[in-house]
């Protein structure tokens, strides 16, 4: 009887345990809102759903596509909990507008947004867009920022409503067309359409692409669900990028047949360098990149500067509060001190009674201690050697840190001339492909046309001035009025465009002689082709020289004097300062640098350490001026010193803090932007060299002077 009762109780317990486990592992309903139609752009989420990654963490996920783009997604996500969305850089604007969105992970480390032109059109560079017909995708703000940085305002363009139809560019209905490098490029290649794509990254505007986001309410009320959904989604993305063909088949068979498999595979291949699944951890976000995006929006007048991003960027692994450990450790230490004091008082009496014996023992111990100190001294020498090597590595890492801060600007300094070389090289290649026809055309000219041709060619090759969009349109109107009697000089005709491009309008009355020829259009087209190739050659020369200058400056900064010689050496101050100014070229665009080099004497010291001083002082000066103003650099010889002064036109330093600026950990910068160690380190470096550094009084701004012994 007792056995039966026990068995029944056991079965009841097992049933209750099973019901409890079932309730614990019940799936939670979650909705993911996409920002476009089903395609490989969202492959990671399909993989996480179909491979059971969401199910493994107890989530029942529904994926909804959008037929109207990103419009309305943010409102849906913040309306209730359990809602997630795929957004882009506009999230920082929505956050500022009062919508409590939280970005969980970045999928595209680089934005796929580009601007397409027809390769054979009269648009040779981004600056030729003025006055042209352009379709811009709504909220693709990195393209607008790119145009503005290149000096093109939206008002300079003929903006047309974007219909998301590549045929608008293919059929010539529009001159420029914004889109994604992952999808529209396939449509153009499939149609055999020759195109050129310009990315904002060539101008140093490096925005994120797609990201995963949710609401603050979801993060606060369901932190474990948020973490589980994020990890499962990133796991899905890792799987999708490693099994692209499999996921393409899945999308085509189960989600949408709108795009053929060939297009989906092309999209997957183009996404790989933008996501960088091998080099960058999936979902990684850098707060500095979001600050950069904030700065670009601020320049466009769409956001204020220095937004507080706290709560906007999700932290999957928040720091643990260890204060209780420190308190406990302090209590333990205090207890040990008390115990030690009690023990010491008890033993002190015993030590007094045995003092004589202890002196003898102590003498023997001192003998052993002396031997130990000799060993310890050798150990300290070895440690000093290791610290010296560590200091050299630290200098190298600081160099790399400086290069990291300058990477966006240096990329622009190199990409701009290299892009010009590629574009100009293509123009020369096009010219060479047509040179046979051009020669035949020139030979076919009669004597009068040959004279006209040479006159027009000499004028065009001597024309080195390029007209801006507004100036060009104004000149066209003047010429149309001046030559109103000629049918050939129609305002929007080919003759008018070629007269501007070749500079023939500078011929004055001799232009009439060329227009009178029956072959006037052939004359202008032939000269325009030759002149375009000549200008492309000039562009390549100038661009190559600029790129060479940047690379030489970078090489000079990176090379370590340790690779050349040991110990201190004579340092060319002018050369080193000019090298650093070259590296900071992109930050000096609005700064007037005044140089006054009154001596070429050189100090004998460490080049690397001294360069760190110049970098710190220049950084402080530029930040004090907000990168706008006047920077003065003066080098003079005051026996026996070489004095280097760096003066900025910033806000200056208050008298109340002048005595503290060289103190460690003292800073006037906002929290998180400085540790207050820069000037302290500079002072220690200069003192080690036997010099001195001081703050001098100037009428405006601040002036730091470094005094070094001449070699």
C-alpha cells in the first residue's frame, strides 16, 4: 500500500515538473519589420528563422517585408514591446526627434549607397552635376553630405522624384541616379549599360548601412529577450554569409521570386566587402563612428553637434559593479592591520628581552640580504631594459593611434587623386578607341576647314580655365543672344555645348568663320575629343603628384629612428613639423598656418618622442580653435637654446587654471574626450631631453613654447 502511494506521488511530481518545463520554454512572439522587399539584404534573419536559431532561444519570430521603404517602421517598433526593425543611419535623427529607439547591432559596416552616372556622358567628375537632372533616394543623407562636401548644394541640381526604376538612367531620362551598389549595379550590367559609381567614402563620409534596432521599453522590460534575439540574428548572419547559395535558394523558393537567383547571388557577393564578416565581428558598433555620423548631420543642419548617445547604443555586455569587492577587500586589509598591530605589541616585549641574540641573527640576515640585493639589482636592470622596449612599442602604438584618428582624412587625400586618375585614364582610353576615326575625319577636311581646325585646336589646348555650373549657364545665355541669327547656336544645341567645352567662345569674330563651315559640328567634336584627352593627361599628372606628396609624408612619419641608428640623433625640426602638418592637412582646410622659421639649427634628442610633443600641442591648438582660425609656428635660436613656439587663435586659457595645466589628469575637455595626461607627458619628455616647456602670455589664444639645447 505504501509502495503504491509512493509511486503515484512520483508520477504526479514528474507531470508537474514536465508542465513547469513546458511553461518555461514556451516560445515568445516577436515581430521583425524589414525596410524593403524580401531579398538577400536581409538574409541573416531568414537563416536564423529557418535554421531554428530563434527557436533555440525560445522565440517565435514573424518577418514582415515593406512595400513602401522605411516609412512608418520606427513608429511600429516603439508602439509595443516585442517589435524589432531593420533601419539605417536615420535612427540617430529619430532618437533626437524623441522616438526612444535603441540600435542593437550594425550589419553593414559601410553604407552601400552610391551615385550612378553614364560612363560616356559629359559628366567627367562629381562637380559636373551642377544643373543636371538627378534622382536622390529619400533619407539617403550620405549622398547629400557627399555632394555638399564637394561644393554642390541641392539647389544647384534639377531634383526629380525617385521612381526606383534603373531604366530612368539607362534611357537618359536622368543624368545621375542614387542607389545601392549591391543591387542596381546588377541591373545596369544586365542591360549592358556602361556606368560609373561614386561612393561618399571617397570624401571621408563613411556611414553605417543596415542595422538592427528596437525600443527602450523592450530593452528595459525584456533584456534577456533582446539579448537572445540579437545573438540569434547575428548567428543567422554568420551562417548566411558562409552559405550564400543555400540562402539564395531559400529566399527564392520560400519568400519571394521577385528577383532571379542570379541577381540574389550578385547581391550577396557585393555585400561581403560591406559587411566584412571575416575582419569585423558581426554586429560590431563603434561609438566614434556614430559621433562621426552626428557631425555630418550637424554640418547639413539636420542635427545639433555632440548629441548625448547614452541609451541609444546597446551594450550586450554591460560592466559589472565591483564596488562591493573593493569594500570587502578594504575590510579584510583593515582586519589584518589590526591583528598585525596586536601581534606586534605582543612580540615587541619578547624581542626586547632577546635583543642581543637578535642582533647576531640580524647580522647574518643582513649578509644574506646583501646577496639578495645584488640579485635583485640585476633583476631591476633587466626590468629597466624591458620597460625601455615597452616604451618603444608604446610610441609605435601612439603613432598608429594618430593614424587611426587621421584615417578618414588620409583616405580622402589619397582616394580623390586616385579617383581622378582612374576617371581620366578611362577618358584617354575612350579617346584612343576613336583615334582612327578622328584621323580619317581630320584628313577629309578641305584646306579652309583645316585652317579652321588648327585655329580652334590651338585655342582649346590653351584653354586651362574650367567654368562652374552657374558661370557656364550665364555664358550660354549671352552667346545665344549674340548669335541669335545662327540656327546652329541654339541654347540647348550641340554647337552651343561644344563652343563652351572647347573654349571657342574666346575666338571672338573668328568663331563666325568656323560656324559658316558645313563641317562645323565635326570640327568642334574632333577638337573636343582631342582637348578632353589633353586635359585628362594634365589631371593625371597633378593627381599623381598630390598622392605622392601624401605618401611621402606618411612614410617619413612612420619610419622609426631605431631602424636607422641607436641613441639620440640630430633632429631636423622644420622637416618633422612639416611632415606632421602634411598628415593633418585635411584638418587644416579652414586654418591659416603662419610659419616663421628663423633658424635651421638642430637639437640632439629622440625624434619619435619629440614628434609626440608636436602632435599633442598641435592637436590641442586645433581643438581650441574648433579647427577654424590662425595657427602660428615659430622656430628661433636664443643662445644656447632652440625655441619652438606654437600659438593658436582659440579661446585661450583662464588665469585661474594656468598653474594646473601641466598637472596629471587635469583637463578642460568634456567628459570622455580627454584624460588630462597629454601636457603632463609632454613636460616629462622635454625635461628628459634637458629642455623646458612653458605657457606664454599672448593677446589672443594660447602660446606654448618648447626650449631645447642646440646640438
